[in-house]
């Protein structure tokens, strides 16, 4: 046991000395040669412990971050030989890796060919190519969700185990990537020929850093985290992930640890999402839902399957006045007698399935109002209610020409 501990201490000191030499200015090849002489293999956790030890001894996080890519280059051969832990679809690590494959595909198959085309393009087509590149960089900025889940869900659990320095270093590099992507996208959107080389350089720098981050995640961070976190902690990360969102892909299925029984799943989920309402495409608080409806550029009223008014949005400039007194009233009592039969027939058509929608439009003062009714049906096709959506068409009729999102 003493011999083993001494060997571990020796390896850690050797790793630390290699990094110190890098910081003193030695070349990667010089240090790599010494690394191969001293240490044949290294576990991902050892790299993190080494970086943490350097930070604990006073080396600023920024210094570790500055040479983060060099550290990875030194250990790359050893790390590539290390066995990769198996992960199950739906497990957070599996999802992270699926996102990395999607990022690689976007960079290699779409962005890099565009850069090559832009580099040799004639001036008359450069602007169009730059706009195409801007669209792809918009997609690539989806990596922010990948990094946000890593930083806000995974890193806090690592910090519980006193693994603090390496996450800080990685977070700093994530921010560098975010800045590079934003700069590259802005250059593409506001393209000028004089900035062509700068656009290409910034984009290539962003791609290189993303690829290096993928390597560091999959060869250092994820194996270390899998060795450290419990299955219950991974499960809680999975449950919280939807609140941040996913990068370029959606998980194909949920994952549940072996020790979490089926009847415990909802209990754990309710603890993690208390105060939220879970949808198929995300989770929101009731307050967020209310704010979303009230900021839509349309008026919404919902009547349930029993013809009872259940909800109306409180937009700033409603077209038809509503008061809270209408809630709980039958819809036929909310219309003048002359139009009651029309309303009743429309709802009857919705309930029977003869219609799914109906539209009316009329002039109302200086507004040109479109009123649309939609039959709301559940996943089985059963009628659940009627949605009324009202909007002023006049501002839309005044639109002409084009205004692109990049303008």
C-alpha cells in the first residue's frame, strides 16, 4: 500500500513538474518527450487532480487556462489509448457525446467547406457566402446550451467532491469559444471585403477550440465525472437538462439508474421540477407561461370542451375587451343573441370533427381584424376545447420588400 501511495505521489509530482516546464516556456515536443519517459499512462482523474494541486499551490486559474490546450496536447497520446467508458442512451454523458458528434458534423461537413469556398471566392459572391456562413454559425452557437448544461448542472456536482479548479479552467475556455463565435458571426453578418481574412481566421479559431474542447470533454472530463458522481446525481442532472435545452439534437430516450424504481421516478422528478410545468418540449413556471401569452402579438381566449370560458391573455392592446368576470361563464352567454347560433354551430362542428378551424375578418375602426377559431384536440384526437386567436392585420399589410434577420 505504501509503495502504491508513493507511486501515485511520484506520478502527480511528475505531472505537475511537466506543466511547470510548459509555463516556463519549454516546447510541447520537449515536454512530451519527458512525459513519455516518466509516465507511460495517465488516468483522466489524475490530470484534474494535478491541475487542482497547482491551483491550490497558488498558480492562478487564468494561467492554467492559458495553457489548457497545450496540456491536452501533451497528454493526447496517452489519453487516446485510455479505454472509453460505456454510456447508455439518455444518460447525460451519452447525450453530451451525441451533441459533440452533431457539432463535428456541422463543422466538418458544412462550415469548413464554406470557409474554403469563401477563401477562393470572387468578390461578387463573397457577401452571399458570408451570409450562408452566418446561418451556419447561428446553428453552431447552439453549443452554448451544451456548455451551459455542463457548467450549471455537471460542474456543481464535481465541486461537491472538491474538484473546483478544472471546471473553472474549462468554463473559461467555454467563454473564449462563445466570444470567438460571436465575433465570427458578427463579421459574417456585417461582411465587408477588407475583413474577409479576419472572418476566416476567427471562424477557424472557434472551430479549432470547439474540437479541442470535445477532446478534453470526452477524454478527461466525462471519464473523471463518471468515476466520481453517483447514479442518483447523474439522474438529477438528466432531469434538470430539459430546463436548459439541448444542442442540435434531442435525446432519443430517458435514462433511469438501476436503483431508481419505476414508482420512484415521478417522486424524484417532482422534487427536481417543483414549481415548473413540464411540456414535451421543455419546462416553464406558471409565471413564465403567463408572461409568454401576454407578450404574444395576438389576443387568445380558450373555451373548454364543456363550452366554459377558462382563460384569456392579458395583452397590452387587446382588440376585444375582456374582464375577469368572463371566466367560468358559458361561451354562449358571452355573445349577443344575434351571433349565438353561429358560435354554437361552430363549436358543434369542432366537436363532431367536421371542422378544425374557421376564420373571419372585419374592419373595426382603424384596425383590420382577423379572428381565427381552432379546434383543440388531445393526442388521441378527442376534442378538448376551442381556441380563439385575434389579431390586427393592418400593420402586416403595410409590409413590403425584405428585412432579413442579419440586416
